[in-house]
């Protein structure tokens, strides 16, 4: 099944380039990413778009950050370094991050368009923000910002 998404095609091309150049660490990391994308497609029973690919990458980065914390605690710096390298490869496929002011503008825009006034409406606001901000900002910070804005 040939994927039509630009991001997945780019990832596939980068894997081929890593194979040609003999960069086995990079090749293996990209293979893990492509396998995770393929698994998501199998689970969803459909071809995923670039936004869903970014969600897969975010999940993989989070898993690696968690592993780094555990490896450092266990004094296994060698394994932590492998995870750090994989994060650096995966980060290259993430969209450009939003600045704090850009995030605040998007949050204000969504709150206004929904007409949210109370914290009880936070779920609606977050649901509307996710597609716009996926992969471009730490959603934990966004939740705190929305909570602050709706508590005023």
C-alpha cells in the first residue's frame, strides 16, 4: 500500500537514504517509526494523514523521554544516549513549534469562536485546539493556559 501523505513519503525517502549511506542507527530509528505508522493504520483500518503521523511521532518521543528518565535513574547512560539519539531523529519530522504568543492567539481565537466562559467548557476548547496545535506545542502547557483564561 503506497501512502499518499507527504510526511510519510519523506520519512520513507530518508530511510532509503540512510540505507544507501550505511547509517544503521538512523535507518533503524526510521524503521521503528514506519512500523509504528503502519501499526496505527492497521489498528485504524485506514491510511493515516500527516496529522496522525505527527501524533505517532509525539507518542514515540514521549516514550523515549520516559525511558531516558528510567535509564538515568538506573545509571545506564549508554541506553539513555540511544534514546536521546532516537529523539533527535524523530524531532526532525515534527512541525515547527509555535511560540507562546502564537499559542495564546490560537487559544483566544478558539475560546471566542466557541463562546466559552467557564472552566466547565474546557473540554470543548481543548478538543477544538488539538487539531490546530498537534505536534507544535506541549499540550500540558495549553491546558494550563486555557484553565487560566477560563477562570478569569
